[in-house]
């Protein structure tokens, strides 16, 4: 049974949890909850999931051998290695190529000049089902304060994608790749690159 505590300002409600649980510490302020139909500042356009994590590596062959020694099995396509990792995909790609593809200029030492802390060599990807979703998420991210580093456009692999960095410089690619399919829960299913 929720109980109200005296407070100045908006009413604070404490939700009881399971016996011995943390419920008594869970203050819920009514103004912090979205009202029906509202998104409380969140981007309703972007499902809460990560499709791919791309690691920019110095030597793709060496990096692939390392992961295979750990027992992972990957597929290579055009100097890029893909590992199915549960509902997401881990990708190994040349660090310089990844930085260029993300629209981030990287110097010989691996820094990005103006970016705080330099390019991390990691890009997160959120794959979607249509080009329109790419455009919608890129626009929503920009409205939320993201920096667009590569506007949405056709890709070399026949898809459509754009890239932004969040407020701390973390790279996100929003992509529609007609060669990838999704499970019902939105997780990415890596195709067999060896079949025609």
C-alpha cells in the first residue's frame, strides 16, 4: 500500500516493495512520471536496444584470431568480421575506416582534435526496419542535442544510414540494412554471408 510522506513542494509517494526489499527507498514523484501519451523527454522513435557494436581495430586479422581463440566464430566480408553475440552483433573493422565512416576525422595518433577525449574506436548501431525510421531517429537525436557527424544517406552496402554523437561524444549509427533481419523482440539476426 503506497503511503504519502510529508514533503515540501510536490507530493512524494513511497511505493512498498517486497518484504525486505528496497521499496521503502523508492520515492516516486508524480511530476517525474510521464502522463499517458507523453514521453517525458525520451525519444519515442528509438527502441531501447543495440543492434551492433563495432570495434575499430588496428589489424582485423589479428583481432579476429584473438576472438576466435576465445571460442567465438565469425564471418568475414570485405575486411570486416561479424560475430553473432546473442541478440546483437560484434563487428571488427579497421579503426581508420570506422572513424571515416562515422564522419569523425582522426589524426595519426588516433585522436580527433576537437572531440573531448578523442575517438574511442567504438561505434554503437541501432538497426531499423525502414529508411523513414533512420530519418526520424536522426532528427529526434538532433533535437535532443546530438551532433550529426554523417547525415543519413545511401551506404556502400546498399542500405541507408546516418551517424550522430551523443552529448559525451559516443558514436551511434542508425541504419537500415535490407540484408539483416530481426527477431520478434527486435534483436538482429546475422545472415550467412557464405550463401548466395
